[in-house]
C-alpha cells in the first residue's frame, strides 16, 4: 500500500461561516499521488472548521452562500446559537484566557481583546459536522458520483484567517 500526503491553504472571512468548495484541490492531490484505487481522507487542521460532502447547489443567497450552505448554517444556529456574549456558553473560561494571554503570540489570537474568542458555537458546530471525511479513489480520480462536492467550512466568525487542509491518499 502507498501513502501520499498533500496540503493546501485557503482564506476565510470574518462575520459569517465561510464555505469553500475544495473538490478540485483534493482531486489535484489524488492525481499527484499516482494512486489508482483506494481512499482519500480530507482533514481540517483547525478545531472550528469542518469537512463535509454535499450535492453541488446552483442557487445562491445574496451573501454568496449556496442554499444548502445557508440552510446548514440556519439549522446549526438553532442547535448552537452564535456566541455573542459571556452568557451564551461556558467556553471560553477565565483560565483559557489567562493561558492564551501568556503565549508569546497571544495578541494574535486576541486582536479584539477577549471577545475575539467568543467562538464556542464554532467549536461545537465543527464537532457535530466533523473535522475529516473519507472518500473513494477510483481509476486515479476522486469519486464523488458526479453530483457531490467536498466543502471546507470555517464556523469561526471572529476574524479572517488562513486555514490549512491536509489530504492523505492511501491505496494502490
């Protein structure tokens, strides 16, 4: 069995969940691997982000999200409402802030002070959706049955970021 690892980065926005179709990037890594039959695992390197597969949607909201993405955000907001103040979730707690503030680069995690970490909802949403997914490799290509796309979503709305995605292809 052969194992091939790849990685790519993407930019996310502030103030709303950011959805990115990463199907082409994943397929590029699969093709680079030379593996013809096996699996490919797509992994978010971040605890407020998730990876999932869904049908390609042709309709978009005025904010640029597909209808399925907007519906997913609306549904998750009912389960885990956006954290807007200290009373929404227990996380982040005082000890967590103290720890982050003690880091040499702590200010980069707290550009707007402590409210920059009001992202308990993002952590919970990514836990529910999942930080990784496994897909089939068939004939040297990513197998999505022609209708599906792979999406990376950053549920953390606190600031723009560069996010990393790892891709592991295994097979023959």
